[in-house]
């Protein structure tokens, strides 16, 4: 499995866990328990505390945060697998590549609280490629929201376009 496939599988897994949490399938009193974890090599032992969530909403927020971190990681991995960015934005592939970089920036500066960091006016624009139209003309400094790019699922579309147009190494 490539880094991209692994990152997007992790994103899908985080999405499934969040979905199950939203359905109430995880009970705080069953999951928020003391636990001792020993890694497979048996070299380290990690004792995890219990009662880290005060409310059921805190538990749900933890699942939402895990989804956000997985999303950011997928964006960062996709960016790293795409290689160099072109100086100019002339083709759909150029637009895709620069959009991926902007998503990466939003999470790389602060994974726990992603914000758009698009200071260069050249990138404060509408990105259009593969039937997508993503308007980042007025998001600089704002908190990242999935709807800014059209929804959670759109990162998968961006990845597919990048792979199809040979922007990635896979």
C-alpha cells in the first residue's frame, strides 16, 4: 500500500468511526476505561488513563477531531507525494497541484486548529479542474471547514484527479 492509499484508508476509517459515534454505537463508560497497552515488540508499555471525557459530547468531539486529523494527514501526504509545484497556474493539473498545497498549508501550520494560510494573492482564487470548482478567494486566515472545498468527500476527488493526471508518484 502506498503512503497515499494508507492515508486515505486511515481517513475512511476515521470517517467510519465518527459515523458510528454519531449513531451512539460507542458508549463512554465502555470506551473511557483504564487500559494498559503493550506494543507488538513488547518493548514498551503505555498505561492509558480512564475518565478522559467528561460528557458524551466530549467523546463525540474526540471522534470528530480524529477525523479532522486524518483529513489533514491525507492532505499533507497527498501534497508530499505530488512533488514540486509549478510556478505558474496554467492548466487544470496546475490548479489541482496548487489547491492540494493550500489544503496542506491549512493543516500543517496547526493540525489541532487548521486555518487557511493563503497570503499570496495568486492563490486567493477559484480553482477549477476535473469538474470541481473550489473558491479560496476569501478564506485566508479563516478556520478550515470541509465545506470550503465542497465537503469531506471532495478530497477523494482531488486525489483521484491528481493520480489520473500523474501529479503523484503512484
